[in-house]
C-alpha cells in the first residue's frame, strides 16, 4: 500500500468496512491502543450539534488563531478536497502527511476493519500528536456518544443545537437525538449548549454525567445594539463586538456559544478582547450562505440539508431579498426529510432544478422533483448531475434573478467546480 496515491488510499478505505456508517468506539479504541496513542496534553474542544457545528469550529479556529495559538481542527465532510478535514495552524494537511499516517494506521489495525470516517479520525489524531499544537478542535461527525471523535476526552464540549436529522441512527425525536449528542459531555467539565430551546434529555444527561452545563439565555447571553453586540457570561463580559463575518442572525448564537467555551478555557488559553474582535471579523466558512457573482448573477451556495438548516437558509434568503426570481438547484440524500426541507423553502423559491448527487444514499432527481411538485413547487428541470443542473439554471436565469444551490454537502464541490469553469 505504501506506493498508493492519496486518491487510491481513499478509494480503498471506502470499501474496507461493510457499512458506510457503523457507530461505536470499540474498533477505534482497539487500534489506538495498538498505536500507543495517549489523550492530548493540550486543551480539546469537541463541537457537536445538528446545525451550526461548522460555524462554531470556524469561529473557534479564527479567534484562537488571532490570539496567536497554534490550532488543530478536524471537520467533516469535506467540500472539495479531503485535506480540508484536517487543518494545522490554518493550513490543510498535505497529501504526504496523510499517506504517512494512513500507513501507520493500516500497519496497526491488523484484521480490524474501519469505516471511512474512523480512518479519517485516526489520521487526525495521529497528525495532531506531532504538530506542536496549543489547542485541538474536533467536530462530531454524527451524533456524539458513539461518534469516533468521542474517544477523546473534551476539556470543553459545545453542543450548538439539537433538531431532527439522521433519524435512522439517532432516533426519531429531539429527546432521543439530544441524549445521543450529549454523550460528548464529560464529568466535572464545562458543557456549552448554544440554543435557547434545550431538550430535557440534554439537561438530564448533563446531570447524570456530572458535566457543568452552561446554557444560552441562562448562563450566558448576548444583546444586539445597531451593528454591534455585547456578550456576558461566567466571569466575563464584552461590549461593542463586531458581527461575525458569517451571514445570518443565527451566527450571533453560534458566536455566543463559542465565547462561552473560550471563557471556560481562559486560564489555559488566555485571550484578550482585541483577539476576540479580530477573530470575529476575519472568520470564513465555505458553503454557508456563500455568495458568488458569475455573469452578473448571484449564486448562493449553502449546505442546508435538514428542516432546521432550511429554516435558516429561508430566513437568510428573505433577509437578502432579490429583485427577480430565486431559482434553486437542489440535490439531496434519500435518508433526509426532503418534504420538510422543501416545505420550509417553498415560499422563497420560484423555480426548482433537481440534481443527482451520486452515491448509494442519493435521492434520484426525478423522485426529488415528484416530492417538490407534491409540495406545490414548480420544477423547471430534472438533471442527473449538479453540474448539469447548474448549467440549466444559468440558461434560465434572467436579469435580477439569483440561484441558490443547496441540499447536501455533496452539491457544493461540483457547483464550485462548474462555477470555476464558467
């Protein structure tokens, strides 16, 4: 295997385990033991939640980097390049470094098969071991209690939100899902909850585990005044803060939760107010209401793929009104609440172009079109790929119109690639 390219390694990993998703920590723990891995000596923040995880990780990285800390981040899935998933001091990991840790993992695993995500998590943990980091930020892939990143003991756990998603694995109601997500909490360590609506199960799990739960609206909160805002929480308060450089009102909730997490780590990672403000101003995150202009028309790229995220997207579209129509290029997985997503966005979308996203979980674009029509939507076209759907949207757009591309992380990469060629 040592002569394989990164692409060949990734293709091999996709076929190594019989199931794409197979939650549990036993395989990972076994392989980490054979690798003689130890818990990190630097502070660790684990970020979970249904929506808002990516924004919180980006905010943590930006603020901590502004404070001159060397940050390691692990996120998923990637949008364009696999290397995006592991960042060290602001840079994506190199192909050579990935191949080196893949070789170590393969040599240590013996006959233990690993899922693609487990391989990915192990690679991040090994890469971080020798990177001389001041702090590690890990994003949960799915759920929390049985997610691969939960082999690490967080110094602070941040749960951004709980909503309906991944029902096949986490449960069909917010209480069941909240219980699974709260599994990242640790005894006598701070656990941040970043939404005003908290499932009872999150509170009860925090109490059972013995975590020190801090809630938005109870233990910390923010207030908006004009184009500035203020934050107050446990032992700290800030005023005259700039808005996060991420679009949408929801980002103040995410930023507020992030500041609470950083306040809990202040004794180990001191930050001054200037670093906080600089980090808020400079944060970037692809695929979250990301606006591009091509041939005089606005394209908005968003990874919204469940009803709660669709509500945020709908709110953002309404807040940034267009003089013309809004056309939607949409591709989704079959295991998502497609009807809920479509219904949530129906009032903001004038015409739909459905797209195939590929893979065994993909919803055929013709079936997606049927669901949109059943919900009262107008389908302009059905295309087999995101690129073809983007091309069709571009052919239909008129003066003042805009195009929003959403429905899955898997729509982003092909859309960006197509837009780059346009």
